[in-house]
């Protein structure tokens, strides 16, 4: 049954069973182990670390197949295909009027991290280690700003362009980023409460137990979805899952079609899945059927795929690659942490007038780990969401998302074509122009 030499549906079934079992063990550890609770380590990361330690890349006790890394590339397509179905309609004027400073902060942070770390790899690290791939520096924002999903996407793209080590490097920086997000975030929150920088949290030690264990008491439970179809025809969850999966599959077909027409152009499946998802959502809007799409259900599908993605991605890290690049990785990570601390808190205080720390700590979790880490840290300092940071970020991120998609899509292509330096310089110039715009629009806090 565990013949991993030939991939069969039973191999997929076995891999899924093992990964889901590890997720349950990770959840049990989160509930029972005090140290893990204090560090807010997510079960998906624990599952991935267990899979790495006991799977084929570690002790070899778990019979995971060699396809685990491929699952990550598929799951990120599912995540991006689900995004358009849960995104609200918005007007550009509304975004500019309400969340202009937040947009400037988010867009600047994205471009600045990519630009500075990409240039650091090209102009500094390659002077010390000339054998490094020119794109080594962008492995930091791939894992930090992007997270495991972006690491899977960019790793898959670079693999198709001849650099098969990118996936393991990206997953490694993403894993480090999640740990840094948690440990650094808790440290910054403790410091902020002592200095009076938090608006809604006076004592860090007064957090409710469900924040640590992750288990909600009955009186605090809320519905996670609303059924929009009658079960007598098709289950609502199945209806929404079908929408997302068809969009993801459409993205795969689009990517393969482009490859057939232009063999030199390798469009990532997740980018195409996002485009197909937008087309589907536009059709639903035009025919008035969007009211049958429940955003909470599609968010749940995306979140479930993300949990599986993190577990599979971490379990698929090749430790030999990490050991091979240990020293450059250490230097890259230290530089990336220092840059992110400066960007988040120095610029965050100047581009966010009210509740600047709440918005900055959310950015810290997002720009080092994942959006989920940002939400977790924000809920610690703002349990009742009185700062409206999530609402503002949801609007501000809408115009940022296309820029991020373009970056993830073309970074591998342009670096493989030898144009990585010009791309990073372009990102740096754009980030500085955003700061100039913020000053002209009076979004810059002079105090």
C-alpha cells in the first residue's frame, strides 16, 4: 500500500491521511503544551516540522511520497482561485479617501522589502559567495512578505526555469518568518504595553485562554459559513468548492495554453487561477448570481488550503539545500529582519496617525509570516477590532494585490532572463515615489 515508486490515487490518499494526522497532532500539542501556547505556534507549522523531522527528508519514519512539494504548488493555486470570490466590491475613490495612508504603507512595505533584499543579494551576498544564484536575495521577501504560498509559487516557477533549490530556500525563509513573526510580535507587544503605545490592551498577561489554546468556548462560537444552496440539490460547501476548484483548474489550463503558444513564457498556475477567479466573479456579478456566493465559505476553503500548504511546504524542505546555503541564509535572514523592523515601526508610525501600533503590529505579522499571523497579533492588542485596522487593510490591499501578483509572476522570469537588477531598481524607485506621494497628499505624520 505504501509503494511510493509509482504515483497512484492511493499514494495521494496516504499522503493526505498522514498530513491531516500531523495537523491533528499539531493541534493537540497547541492545546496541551504551555510553551507552544505562549509562543502562539500554529498547528500547521507544527505539522510541517513533524513531517520534516519524521518524513523522507528527516528520519524516514513517515512514508510520505516525493510529491508533497508538488501539492504545495497545487494548493497555492486553490488559495488564489478563492480570493476573488471573497473580495468585496470597491471604488477607487473610496480607497483613496479612507485608506490612502494605509495603502501607501502597505504598497511601500511590499516594494521596499523586495527591492532592498533583492539588491542585497545581487550586490552584497554575491560578492562574498559568487556561486550564489542571482535571485538568492529575493528568497527573503519570497518567504517573509509572501509566506509559504508565495514560496511554493516562486519555487515552482524557478524549478521550471532550471533552479530547483529555490523551493526549499523559499520554504525555509517562510518557516523562519513565521517563527520571527510570533516571537518578535510578542516581544514588541510586551514592550508597547509597558510604554503605553497600545490603545486597547493594558496588560499582555490578561489575554483570554482561547487565544493561547485556540479552542473557543461555546458562548463565543460563531457560524463560519452560510448555506446558499439547498442540500436537496447540491451541498453549499460542495458548490463553493466546485467554483474554486474549477477556477484553479482553469488557471492550470491557461498556464499550459500559454506555454504551448509561447514556450519561452512560463506563467505560474496560481496567477492564471487568480485571473480565472476574477472572470468567474465578474460573470456572477453581471448576471446577479453573486448573492449565492458566501464569502465566509470561500475564505474557509482558502484557509483550509493554506493550512495544508504550510504543512506540505515545510515537510518538503530539503535539509541538504539548507545546510549547503547555511551561512548566506543566516546573513540574508538577519538583514531581512533588521530591514523589516525598521520599515514596519519607523514608517508605520509616520504613515498611520491613529492606532499606529495596532496597524504596525499587523504589518509585522504579515510582512514576516503570513496574513494569519498579522491577524493573530492584531487580535492580541485589539480584541474587539476597535481600531478598524482589518477593515482598512482589506480595502488598502485591493489595489496592492495586482502589484504583488505581477511581482510573483515576473520575478522568476526576469531573473532567469538576466534582468533581475533592473527589476529590483524599478521596485526601489516605485517605493520612493510612493513616499513622495504620501508627503504630497498629507498622509505623512510629521509629529
